[in-house]
């Protein structure tokens, strides 16, 4: 919903339903509500989408880190490296 020329579409809808004296004025209320709430929803959903995308990115990073740590623990030859991997798991909440 770009909002471009919405008023022209509204005026055409009013004219098609009998103009200002007929039922056409009901369409003006519909279009005004549509534009106001449409823009509010658009502006509310954009930050929400960015937040969800950011959360998904963080989750993918955590999963990739866990996979890396599991592989590192399997290949670890020294107890010190094994301990470091265990500490990293603990810090991630596992």
C-alpha cells in the first residue's frame, strides 16, 4: 500500500455511488480508515519484521557455533581445549 493517489480513487468511488448527496460519503470514511490504519500497520510491522529477522540470525549463529564446538570437542587432543569447549557450551546455556 503506497498511498499514492488514494484520494483520487476515493473521489471516483464517491462519484460512482451517487456523489456527496448519495451513499458515496460512506466510501470516504472507508478510504480514510483504510489509509490511516494501513499506514499504522505498515509502520508497526516493519520493525517487527526486522526484530524477527535479527532473532533468526542470532539463532542460526548459535546453531553454527554449537556445531563448530561439537566438532572441535571431537577433534580436541588436549584436555585444555576440551575444557575450553565445555566452558563455551556452558556460556551458551547448554
